[in-house]
């Protein structure tokens, strides 16, 4: 509990910053910023976009997870890795690639499409992890009672994956609220765009902070609403014997047509932006490919993202466990606090850490640990939701039995709980890793001076208008995501046998 | 197996992390809102000429300005090199810049530096109309951006409303011509159904590819396109509107020295180098920008800056974009 509380407090630092910045000059300015008709309209637009993208991502994420984990889809192991990778594509890269091919692309529909293509893996990864570990005995029971495979899926499996799908959609929703890349390039007037614009226009940090606070209030509303829908269902099996390897669902004559789903989605989300970048590379006569430098940036990216993933996943363990096991109000508050950083625009979180480190941890400012910490604040919910999902699957009775047999809590954790939640921790770490790969605002502001990642290379190439130069780092960015996703699917197989 | 993997991977990551973190030891720290390809060669020349080592941190000008503001007197930056005068003006407003020594800035025209010399421009860029000569004959070219609201330009204009230089240009119009005229110009442009692009360079590309007839951009994107795809494939041309037309605004990229810097003398040397002949030649020849040191020639094909070119405004005032954004929004352009 204390551990979880500490993690939550760290995650709330940006909130403290926003309060300091927003409150610094009397309430009339706050009112002026808040009670603009435009503010209300933009908030409504942002929430609408977030809802639409979350819904579509839930459908796509669950469908792809089912197809690639439970069905005899041709090449499903490869697809399982590929369909997770769009998460590593920065939204501004995808949006830019689309607009450069189709100028005038703007507004709700293109923004919706781009964001959905990039964020459904938030649902796909945790749902696939749960599907991998759900006891097929439950589904078998339903089948033996006369349900067809689809009905059994709907009545049994869908219920098992519901918590994972719901938290995944929540992550999508928060991510969409915080995204700036796609909305700015596709000119969808959203709330985050106004926050960024107020940094860029008046150079006054106050209105941006006030708007950030408002975004926060709505995030809390969404979090509370989501918590209500969770209900009190239990998801772990009763007494669990040896688990049988589930037999894949035969798609029959739909086996090959079903392939269209991952092909189209991966094509649009991965192949289209990367292909566009490669075309630029081919067209450009002066593209300068500095392999050594890109290699170093690749190394730095993997180190920073790897540390970010490890630290974040570790921090998520106490929070996720607490949320799954305790029904107390405080546990709920602690878990929800972890989600706040994800809904705030990256620039806000980054500036808040600039503010605190310069004042209170000056020697660490612009050193790697602070950047890793920033990744943690930004992406903690990705790992928490994953840990939470797998902790729900683990029957607490096992811990209780072990405790009653005289094991110390730390030993119980090591021998019983940890192996049970390991898939969730792994999935969470992978999600965080994929998301860290592309992180930009915090990396630019908080990374050591001269520190380069693949994402900053992509950014500086597009900033220079040398789009061809962005191709290689962008490709590597996606390639770096292959290993963790592949490891995840491998692990799923070995524990299942 | 898993534990053993973690046991090896974590220490390795930590080791790598300390290696990454230990690459410091610079004499000067530069926060650069300019792109690396524009800055790096100059830094290398400066390091060679002076033996001082500069470490640069790149970002967008506005975000770096916000970062400097957040750092306050604890800033790590010695020098801030911004893409536009507005970002410099905002840091200056917070009182975080100290004056650049007189003997360093005096080569620059007063018009292109801060009133109290707390920052100075180092290279200039002009707003131009890029056009496709296959669609727009020379006789038809507008004498002023105000002509672009005529109905004959309907569906033929490209703009980049989200881009900082477009917004600076509208701000300049607002300061020089007043709100009523700016508002009616924006309404006129809106009525002409402009095509919206995410960046200047894509407008120039589109004009070159025959997708738009003309667009409002900075002058150097055409030259960049030329060196990117070759001179013979570059059909589009720049048109310079006349005199004090807001369409002829000259904005600058410039530098300021942080008051909190403990390396004032070296910082001043750096600014001095940026204004020196070799650096100014580099800006002119490689970036196709306007040199701000008198006597340094512009790139081939680029007409030199005129004495009274652009609207008569104080460039630092371009910092206040609020009013501009309100106007752009209320006219439906943003």
C-alpha cells in the first residue's frame, strides 16, 4: 500500500505543477480562460474524438487478438507481432505521411482513422495476453452444454477479456485526449491543440496550465465512470488443475479471407507511412544517411525505452496488485492517480518535470534518470492496467493458502504472486517500451544535451523538410518494437505448454 | 530462464545508461530552436576557430522558450538561438536575457535587433508568393498580398495556417495595418477557398508539381527544393511583393545570451562568430537566408534585402500571437 501510494504521488507531480502555474494570478483570469464558449466546444470535440477512437480500437483490438491468438489464421504468430507494431509509429509521422499523399486531408474522419490505426494495440496487447492464458476449460464447458464456437466465445471468453479490453480502451481514450501530433497536422480543432497553441502563441504558460487543469477534471470524470462499469465480477477460475493448450478455432473457408483484416490494418498503419518515407528517401538526391549516428540513436532509444519500461513496470506492480486485490476507496484513488499523466499532453508533463528538477533536484536535471522518470509518469497506466488485468486472473486464495502455511509475504510474492502476474507485467513492459520508443516532447526537454533517439532523429529530419532522412530512423523505430512483442508471444507459448 | 535474462539485461542497460549520461564537458550550452542541419556546421566552424566546445540542445523555438522560462535563473542554457524573433521577445519579456555587448551587435541594422540589444537577429528570411509560372503569367502577379482577395484567385491559393511563419506574417499585418483591414483580408482569403498545407515546403512542392497556382511562404523553401530535386526540375518561382506590404515581411532567426549564464564572455564570442563574415556567408550560401552583416552577398538568384523592405514594425512585438490566433479562428482559417 505504501509503495503503491509513493508511486501514485510521483505520478501526480504534473498536477501539482499545473496547480502552481494556473493559480498564480487571481481567479478572474482563470474564469476568463474557462468560460469561453470555444473552450466548451473544443472539449466536446475532443471527448467525441476520444470516444470514437476508443470504440473503434476496442473492436479492432479484440478482433485481431482473437484472430491471431485463438484462430488458425495463416501465419498467426507473425501477425501477432506485426499488428502490435503500429504503437511505435509516432502520430505526427503517420498524419504527415497521409497529408503529404492527400493534401487537404483534414478534420474529424482522417484524424479518427489515423489515431485508431495507431492506438488499437493498446487494446490488442492486453487482450491477446489474457486470451493466451484464459483457461479453455470454461469455454469447453459452454461448448459441451450446446453452444457453438461463436456463442461460446461471446458468452464465456468475451467476459474474460472484458476487463482487459475496457482498460485498453480507457488508455486509448486518454491517449487521444493528450495527442497533439495527429490533431495538429490534420487540423482537427481539439483541446490539446489549444494547449499547445497557447504555449506557442502568447508564450504565457498560465492559460495553458488552466486548460490543462480542465482537461484533468474531465480525465477524472472518465476514470470514475470507467471504474463504475468495472463492477464486482471475479475473473479467476475455481480450482485450477493443469491447463490444457486451447485448440485453435477453425475458420474453415474464412481462413484466408480473414487475413484481410490484419493485412489492411498493418498496411495502412505501418506500410503506408514507412512506404511514404522510403519513397522520399528514393526521390531525394541529397539525403544524407549517417549510419553510425542512426545506430547510436538506435542504441540510445533501446536503452532509454528499456529502462523506461523496466522502471515503469516495476512501479506498476504494487499499484496494479493493490487495485485488483483491495476494494478500499484509497486503493481506487491510488490506481486512478496513475492514469493522470497519460491524459496530459507530453509538453505539460515535461515542463512540470523541468520545473521540479531545476528547483529540487538540480544535479539530476537533463540527466537520463529524470527522463526515465518522465517516461514512468507518462506511461505508468499502460503497465498498471496490464498488471491489474493479470492480477484479476490470479486467485487470491493461492496467496492466502501460502500465507496460512507460514510463508512470509515477500516469499509469497516471489513464489506465488509474481509468476501469476508475470504475463501482465511483461505485457505492460512491452506496451511501455513501444510507447517510449516514439516519445518526443519529454525526450527533447529532459534528455541529456546531445542525447538523440530515433524519434528525435525523425523529428529533426521532418523539421528540416528532409523527409527522406526520416525514413531510416522511422523504420528502425518500428523494428525496435519487434523484439519485445516477439518475446511476448514466445513467452505466451512456453508457459502454455 | 526469464530471471537469468533479467539478471543480465538490467545491469547491461544500467551500464549503457551511465555511458550515455557521461558525455558532457562542454564550454557553452546552446538551446537551438533552429534545425540541426542549419546549426551544426556553424558550431563546428566556431569550435575550430576558437577551440571552445559547444553542446547543442535542439527543440522547437516556442517549447524551448517555455523551457527556459520554467528553468528561470537555473537555466542550463548560455545562449538561445531561436527560429523567430517572437520566441526571443518572449524570453526577453521575462527579463532572462542580458544585453549583447555593443561592439558585437553594432554591425546589425537596428531594425533586426531588440530595442535594448537583449537579442539580435543573425539571419533573415522574407515572406514571398511562390507561384507556378505555367498557371500564373508574370503580368498577373499580385503587387500586394491584399490583391489576393480578388475573386480571380478563388481556389488557387495555398496557405499553411498552422505554421509559425504564416502566423507571424498575419501578426505583422495586424500591427502595421490594424485589425479591420487584417480581418477583412483574412475573410477575403477564406472566401477564396484556400488550400491548406501543414508546412511551407509542401506548398512549394505543390506549386512546383502544378497542384496549386500560388502560395504564401518563406523565400528559402524554393531554393531548398532546388538543391533537393535539382535546378532543372524546379519550375516554381518566388515573387516578392513591393515595399512595406506585409507580404514582404522580413523576420529573423536570432540569439540572446542568458543573464544567468556564467560564461558571458564565451557566449558573446559565439554571437560575434554568428555575425562574422564566414558564418554570414554560410547562412547566405547554404541556407539561402539573408545575411544581416552588410557587405556579405546573398545567394545567386536571391535579390538582396532592400532598405525599407517589409512593414515598419518592431520584430520583438511578433511575440504576441494571441490576437492573431483569435482572428484566424474567428475567420475560420485555423
